[in-house]
C-alpha cells in the first residue's frame, strides 16, 4: 500500500466516523442521543429534548429537522440507536487514544522519526538528542514501509501454516467417523472370535464332563464290586468264627477231629488283604486354571511348523540336518551360490514358510547364548549390503547383546528390563492386527510387542550371533511349543 493510499484510507475513515457521530447526535441539544426516541417522520431525538420542544403545542407537532407535522404527539423508543451511540463513543475513544499515542509525551510533538537502537518512535526534538548519542534516526514513514514489507514476507509462511492446520483440522474432524468404523469392525471381529472361543470351550466342557461321568461310573462299579467281595469275606469270617468257637467248646476226640483244617483257615485269615477303592479323580480333573483348557485348544490352531531355508542362509551359517537349528562358524565350510534370496552381509537365515495373513506361533531355544536376535522381516529387505534392522527397513526383532543387554529393535532401540534370563522365546504374530509379540517361556512373562501395519509377506528370521569363543557357540534351535500341562 502506498502513502497516498494510506492517507486516503485514513481520510475516509475519519469522514465515516464524523457521519456516524452526526447520526448518533440529537439535532436539538447537539449532544449524543440520550434515551433516544423516533418520531413519525423517522428522525431521532433525545426523549427529553423532543418533549421540551413540543411542550406548549396542542396539535400539529413539527419535526425540528424536516418540519413535517403530525396531528398527535407520538414517539417510540429506538433501541437500535442506543447501540449505535455506544459504538460511536467507543470509536471516538479509540480515535482520541490513537491521536494521543501519536504525540510525544514529553514535547507534545508529532512522532515523525524512529530510533533503531531504542526501537521507538520519537518527535523531531527527541530525534536531535538521539542523534547526538550516535543513534540511527530515520523518518517514521520510511521505517514503517520497511516493516510493512517484512510483515508481508511473514504472511506467506503464516498462510501456508494456516492452510496446513486447516487441512489437518479437517482430517482430524473426519477421524472420529473413521475411528467409529474401525471400532465397529474390530468389535465384530472380537465378537466372532469369542463366539468361536465359546464354542470351543463348550466342546471342551462337554468332553471333560463326559470323561468325568465315565470315570464316576467306573469308580462306582469298582466300589460295588469291592463291597460285594468284602461282604462275602465278612460272611466267611462269621462262619469261621462260629466254627472256631464251636471247636473250642468240644472235648477230646471231637475237638481234635478236623482241627488242623480249622487252624489252617485261621492262618489264611491273618494274611488276608483288605483293600478299598480310591475315589481320587485323574490329574485332568484336579485344580487346573480354567484358562488352560481354552489355551490348549487355541494353540493347536496357531502353532506353525517352522524349518530353516538353506537358500537364504549366510555362508558362515551351518544348519542341522533336520533344519531346526543354526549356528555360526568362523570359516565357511563350502562355497554357496550368491542367489537373490541369500543373505551375504548379515549372518542370518529365514524360515521356509512366510505369512501374509492369520495368526501364528513358534518357539526358539536360545539357551545360555550371549548374543542372538529373533523376529520377522519383510520379503523385500536388503539381503546383500549393510543394513539397519529397524521396522522402517522391514525388520521387527528382539535381541540379546553382550550377554545381558536386551532390546527391541525400534527406532531408537527400546531397552528391555528382563528379570529372568529366557532359555526359550515364544513368538506370536497376528498379521491383520499388526502385532508381533515375544514371550519369555522360562518364567511365562511378556517381553515386548511391536504394533505396526504389515503389507508384505513376513518371514521368521534367526540370527545366532557371531561366535565369541565358546560363550556363544551354541546354536539357535526351533523347538516344539511348550506343553504347559
């Protein structure tokens, strides 16, 4: 904006304020309208002024401005004018304040210069003293234009940031609806999963109740058989007791007759075993946590048979014959072809099976090794050059370093405070949920869970670590999942 434009704008603003002051003033007392009323012709006056103007008239009441008359003394309150008067007063106060601020408080001269060192506007008298102090004093209009240009340059990044915030705000406002859709989808998934879990639990319950009933019937049958057997033994002993008592009352020849047979029967009674049938139930029906039965059934569907793929193994890695374990050797035992699938820099190996959906569980025996990494990687990871194993590059791992430093390979690494050194590590992948969890099988505790969005095939990955003498010579071994029973 040029100085002429600014001057024209200021003049038009002043003229508009004067017009507004005229409209807000009473034509009789020439002051701002007080308790304003409007008469029939449309002009406004103070209520007291128009009442005084008409006090001696009985008919034909004229307007003090346009002289139009009305037969009756009629006027009505005008609330809109009340608001206009208040606004006019406020604008006038702002004008007075601005005018006062544009004058030097010491010399009451116009502030027409600017001191660069003190960063303040000064009048012509102050400018002389500032100049004597070796301050840089320039005309106020010049510095005003300079700062206007600087402010204009600030506008573009501000507008860009405003647009960015506006777009972000619009995006955030849409997210509640998106979140509701995601929550509803997840709710349906949870309901479906728990319906299946309930079905499996019902089946498990019926099976266990049926087995319990069968065991009850078996025990009852043995109890009845043993009770009948003991009843027969009881009768035999009653007869034998009567026989012995009768023999003891006889004398002479009659007592000695067949006495040897009676005594033999008594001797047999001494060695007779009296057995009872135990009502103790099998181990299956003892005090097991009820979650065990559900977890046992669920794990059957999640366990995956993992074997190692020699086509991906680094040349310094040796696999077992069953391809269930891998160890690092310092000297390569054979020359292997450098195929696209093979790792040639990072000494690791992948499994023969990868996943693009579903839930999967496997376990790795790490034993007393001092250095290892286990987890998954994307199909497209760099297998040839130096790499950084972060989720951003397609790796999700848990690692042990130097025998006691555990970490999850996030960006940056997340230290893991593990109380019990794991001998076995369980790995659970839920592809659709974007979750990869690690468990310490030794003390049945949770180690760490990655949450991410998976959009490529994921391969179980095993890094046995370099051999540090005998400390880390043991292999990593894929083992059957722990039987908690």
